[in-house]
C-alpha cells in the first residue's frame, strides 16, 4: 500500500510534465505557423510589386490607410463558390508609422455553376479613414459595411481615375501567376482571435493593435518592411516619405 501511495505522486508528476511538454510543442507549432504566414504575406507583396506593369499602382500604395495580405486563400467551388483564408493587416497610425500587424480571417462565397478549386493570394488596400474604421471594428463585410471594388493594376493605372471615391477597400488577387483586381463583395473580414493570442501572448483587440498601441513582435519585421518599402512611412518631422517610383525586382 505504501509503495502504491509513493508511486502516485510520481505518476502525477510524469503526467504533468507530459502535458506541459505537449502544450509547449503545440504552442511552438502555432508560433511557427503564424510566423510562416507572416513571412509568406511579405513575399506575396514583394513579388506582386516587383512587376511594374502588373503591380498595385504607386498612388494607391502611397495613399493606403491599411494594407492586408492573405497568402494562399483557398477558393473552392462545387455547385457554389466559397473562400476562406488567414493573413495579417497593418494600418497607418496618426504619426504616419505602420502599426503592428493584426491576424485576420476572410470568409465568404458566391453562387454559380462552378466546379474546381484553387489557392490564391489576396491583397486588400483600405483607401480612406471610413474604411479603416470598419477594419478597426474587428468585423465587417465587404460590399455591405464597407464599399469594395476590384483595384486598378499597373504602375500608373490610378493616376487619372477616381478610385478613391468609389471604394473604401480595393481588392486584388493572384492565382497561377496572374495578378488582377477581384470582386470580393459579400466576404467577411474578422479578427483571428486565436492567432492574436499566439502572436501577442494574450488577446489584444484590433483597435489597440492597428492604432499603434502595441509594439510589433520581432517575427513581423519582414511584413512591415515590405509595407514600408512600397507604401512609404512618415519621417520623424511628420512628412510622408513615399515609396520609390521604380521598384527593383524582389530577390528570390
């Protein structure tokens, strides 16, 4: 009896250590997953902007209020279309700097006689303060809460258009090497609460992250560097530094 009683604490200790190890491994896997997604988001933006005649126009990027990238959004269509993806978003703060990235999800669908499936990269550019407020609310629907439109493509495509008056969010997609504006009306954008906890160690509301009240984790540097490179950032004296007109191709 005494021997059995002595073994019990040992069993509990071993069990506890096992649970701790399992939790640590799961946490590491989650951290690795979101870090990979952030790096992929940076690569998507770099690769898209590396082709001037097919890139997001400089004027759109330089005047962007927020930039969101969803790498490898899954589109599935069997009788009806649907999409679901995860990515990150950052917004320009009051001092012109870019905020820490916030994990987001996009879900939605469209009806139609379709059959097939593919993964696409998605970029969304919030064009004005009203659109940014929708994003800060942590949940909104494109086309319902915020006006959305397929974005213009090409270095100077937006120079003589009223794109900023037509939509609060400009949407783009890249699939099989082709990059173009895409209509995502009906899709819902929400904060990914689980990945927010993983990235920041606790839940932090969208508004706090995207308004610049949170320091960006080191693993988000690649994404923020890509956004700053192509969308510009305010200098210390408050003047906006725009991205260079002639982007160099991204290194592979």
